[in-house]
């Protein structure tokens, strides 16, 4: 019988530094497009035979082996073949890369106000960063930019002794399916986007928030700041004057790309808007402002470009002002950089946008998973 572990247990193994060989049995193109760091690729089908040549230089005798594929359909027979060839310590990751895409880290952020709670939820494989923001004294909370695994946010709020009263999105996302409208419906609470979401022809119900409008969570205030650039309707949320939830406007390692909504031909228009937002809205804030982004860049081999899973992905604005070269460019240099160096677009981004606008709902969980597989590519 082959041992099984969950994707969360695999994350714990990887983080512990324990020695083992991780073998990914998906086809080479799937592996090259998105994989776990340190995974070795041995493409394998359910009816394939396993040869010593396939394993040469990858799996050593007596070494622990963990196998993974898309959903567990090919890694399991691969594991059985390994056992038949005398490998004793073989384990399969249940649910494969599909379940790996749903692993979360929960990271409380440090705040100056003792009443303020800010918890960052990191969707490890995608680099999506969501937030539960609340007031200890009132027991009230809001969720910002939730992903579609909505139970994660209910659990975090519940464990903190808080009730979710509102759900907010910073914008219409392109790299993943938002859980905002779904979570609001499940809890029967208001759902918010910025007032310029009318520009995107959003078809489901939401309560618009205007530039400067505030949302109260007990004695904590979230101020809405219109922040166009990555998209026209993008908003940031200033939490209690000390933390700025920047969505895809400003990351700790880059800024948001602009051509996903504007298109390649008009990407410069978005870049000009983003430059204005950065220099006239965000960089006007005090250096002590804590920048809490909506993403961290994740490489094809599933490594964070900055910090590590389980560490807070944030930075003081003063630090970014000094260290992030993009913020020191002139407008012409900034626009040229964003329009001439655009990375590969996120997989299925046009379909994902349509889903998040409510124009073409996702058919089922299986389709949603397939649409989201792969790293995010929202940074310029």
C-alpha cells in the first residue's frame, strides 16, 4: 500500500528541510510551465512501464520518494511501480498540483494600534495575498481580496473571535477567480468594489465605494483611495492610517502591469495612470505607512521572488522609496519600462476577467481549478 500525504503536509515537509526526492509525473510541458521547486520530472502515464533509465540520476536507492502529478492520477501508479522495483519509502501527494494550488499560510501582521487586527492569507502556489482586517474590541472584521477558497477566511476570522461584516475587492482580478461575491453571498453581507467598476461592466451586484469614502470596522476605518493604472477601477484601502492594502498597484518587489485591461497598444495609457497614482497618491503617504500588496511574484518553479511562504509580505513605504528602482524613474522612463518589458500574460486571463465581471460564470470546480493553474504574472 502506498502512503499518502496532503498538499499541506507536503508544504510542511518542504519547509522542514527534510531530505527526500520529489518526483513530478506530469508531461514535460506542464512541468516546465509550473512546478514545485526541487521537483524532478519523470513523465509517466497510468499504463506506462517504469525503467531504470528513467530513474537514473533522479532517485537513489534507499531514498524517500514523494510523487505528485496534476490530480494524483499518474503519480499513484508511478509510486506502485517504484514499490515493485524495491523502493520502500514512497508517498503520493493526494490531489496533486490541484490541491497544491489551495495551500494557504496565515500570517498576522504587526500593527501600531492594539485594537487593529490585520491577517495576511497567502495562497502559496499562486502568490495571492488576501487580508482579514478587524477590531479586537468590537469583534468585527472585513475581508479584502478573498480567493475562491472562502472557508479559509471564515476560519481565520472565527479563530480571531471576529465576525465578517463586509467583503471588499480592490479590482477585477485577472490571474485568479475572486471569492469576493461568493463569500459575501455565503455570509449575507455587503460586497464592495470601487465606484469605477462601472467602467468594467461588472454584472453582479456590489456596493460602490467612492474615492475618499470610508468603511468602519468598530473604531477602525478603511479609507478608499482610487488608484487607477493596473486597471481603471482599482482602489487601495488605507487601514487606520497605518497600513495600505495596495492590491495590484504596488508590490514589495515591483508594480502592477497595465496591459491586461488596456491591451498592448494602450498599455502606455495605463502606465501613465499608474505613475500618477504612485506619485500623487501613494508616495505622498508617510514613510512609516505599511504597504500590504495583493500579490507576491511567484516563479515557474514555485518560489517567492521575495521572502518565503509564512513570512509577512509587506514593507514600509520609506523602504520601497529607497530600494525599488521603479519608483525613482521619470514618467517617460517608467512608461517605457512597463510597455517594453511586459512579462508573459497570466494563463486564461481573458476568461478569468469575464468570470470576475460576472459576465460568464465558471461552470464547476474542475474548470475553476484548471483556469487557475500556474503562477501569477501580475507584476511588471
